[in-house]
C-alpha cells in the first residue's frame, strides 16, 4: 500500500492505483490517503486473522 501510494503520487502504476482505490475505502495517492489505507488494511487484516484463529482454536478442541 505504501509503494502504491508513492508510485501513484509520482504517476507510475496508475492502473494498480486505480484498482486499490476501488478496493479500499480510504486509499488515495496522497500522504493522508496512503496512511488511512494502511490503517484500514491493518484493521481488516487483524479482524480476519483473529476470526481465523478463533475458529481454528474452537475446532481444535
């Protein structure tokens, strides 16, 4: 996400930046948009990994 934010601000990989903007609610090729996209991705990843770990531990018993 950080690399796409930097490359998007420069004008490289515009197709990938456009796809990232569609997939993530807060991502934009600006400093604030890049940080917000990284925070969003962190929260989503934490929730999904936590749910997977909970399910794994529930089924492992």
